[in-house]
């Protein structure tokens, strides 16, 4: 692996393209849902365009509610199909591409994700001009289903950061990546509706395609490969031995490898993702029912929340690392911050309480990148792709389950019930995660020096 000597260069490798990608995704996500609902109205239910435009021009009217009650259940089937194509298929791909990247390189996998996303938005920008049945919009997701999209490129990007950073620097770089992703989301959320109002669907998807193409070109020309291989390895992408290697790395006993630490990290990431996705799923429903907020009120709240989180993440991690806190302790502080936030939500009855919860939860986004940093140190660098494959696989499939769990509990115990039980579920998951982290800290103190024994295959051991 070539040594990267410049102090600032690691900040300008995989991070800028990810910001561009997140801007593209955030600016287009709600616009795409709006397009699906509108096209369902005009092409599936054959309602005339003037009536369907009420969904844009007067969305709170009684007529708009009647149209939505017909259109949204059908549109949700298309949205669910889109979720399947961009999540389930790529989640299976990462199980192969993570171990493959350990042998043949990170850059081809990163490019695969960016190229497929660029094609996705290019196709959407073209099809947005056509008055076609909205099921055809799913054609745009074929490149993502085949080549992986954001799941694959995030996997390879985290592996790349692991390759180019030392153990001491890695937590900071992974946390900064999380903050930059939030920045990209903020820019996209603020710019998407403005571009749509001024220029329409095609402009939004076209700009998203341009941003993803620029990200692809940056990776192609400015990001050096960290894994040198004599062969391309294209024929070996779906080699079943890659999956075998993946499970051997995560399960097989060997000197210096703490399996319980690895699986504790995966368990923590799982619980934290359930909390994150669940909170997002019920967020607007809760403030709408409890506080009477509109979409505009909630959008302002989200923007403030993202800004505060970015500030809390960057300054919080710098301060805690400077103070010499271990990574597990930093993670526990982050989760306590999140737990305080959801408990305030549970007892909310005035609008300013929601902003208080934002302040209390300002360190909440630090926890997941810190756990990934711990996980990256628990295995040799040349096995990073394998363990990150497992985490990305879990993180891709879990949101659907988390949303179902939280919406089920919320629908059975809705406001005006006070305090709201669903927020206590998040607190319980947070407490369980803290207990696991305390166990991890004990394990790490027992094993202060780690020398990894090479993984020996069964057929090799017999010789």
C-alpha cells in the first residue's frame, strides 16, 4: 500500500464525492416521491392534471386529502418496490464485494457505486419528461440493483479510510465523514424544493446526475488505489469462497482475534440503527399530532437539528479525543446524549421542547462512526472489507424492520397519551447499547496489545 504522506490529502480523497452524493440524494428524495404520487394520480387513476396539481398548489385542502386517500396507498407500493431494488439486492452484493475489495482493490467498488447512482439519476431526468406509468420509473433503479449504488460505495469508502489512516486518526476521520454526510443532506434538503419550484422534476434529477458524475470523475482521476493486485479479479466477484472467507474472519478462532468484540460492535451498530430509523419514521407524525406542526415547521426543525448535530459532532469528537477519552467512553457519552434527547421528546408538550432535545442530542451522531473505528481495529486491515460487509448488510436490511416496529407501537399509543411510550423504546435500546459498550471496554482493557494470527484454512491446517 502506497503511503499517503500529505497531512491534508486524506481529507480530499473519498470525502468530497460523498458530500456531492448526499446532496444529490437529499435534494431528489422527496421530489421523487412527489413525482410518483403525481404520476399515480394522472396515469394510474386517470384523474385530470388540473385536479392532480392540487396536490402541489393546495395540499392542505379537502380535495387534496380525498385525492391522497386514493393515490397514496397505491404509490406506496411503487415506493416499496424502489426500496427493494435499491436496498435488498445491493445488500447481497456487499457480502461479495467487501471481501473482493480486500484482495483486488477499493477503487473499482467505489466507482461501481458512483457510476450506478449517476446512471440512476440520468435515467430519472430523462423519464421525468415522459408522461409514462410510474412503474416504469423503476427501470432507473436497475443499475443500482446490479452494481450496488450507495451501499457499495459507502462500504468501499469506509474501507478506504481504514487503509489510509492510522489507528489513532481513524475515529476522527470516520466521524468527520458522518458530519460531512449530514452537511450534504442539509444542502440537499434546502436546495431541492427551491430547484423544483423554479425548474421542475427534470432539473432536480439532472443536477443530481451531474453531481454524481462529478463525484465519479473525482474518484477516477484523483483517488489512488490502496490495494495493489496483479489481476483485475472481475471473474471472481461472485466466487462463493469470498462468502466463506467473510464468515471465517468473523467467526473462526485465532490468536489475537476477539470475536466477542467484533460481534458486540455489530450488535451496537444494529441497535443504534434501529433507534435512528425508528425515530425518523415517527418524527413528523409525533410533532404533527402533539404540537400541530406543519411540514414547513418540521423542515425548519430538521435543518436546525442537522446544523447543531454537525457542530456537536466535529467539536465534540475533537474535544473528547483531546481529553484522552477511550473510544468506548466517547461512544457512551454520545449515546447518553441521544438518550437525553428522546426522553425530552417523550415528555414534550411545547414546541421549544423539541429544540431542547436537539441541544441535548448534539453529540448523538458520534456513536456509530466511533464503533466502526473500534471494529476496524479489532481485525487486520486486510480483513476490513469483510467485517464492514456484515455491518452494511445489516444496516441495509434493518430500516424496514425498525420502521415497522416503531410505527406499530406509535399507532397503538398515539398522542394525546402522555408521556409517549414509543420514545422510551429508544431509551431502552440505548441503555442496552451502553451495557454492551461497558463490556467492550472491559474486554479491550484485558487485551491492550493485539497481534493477529493469520487465518488458517482447514485444508491448510491438515498439512
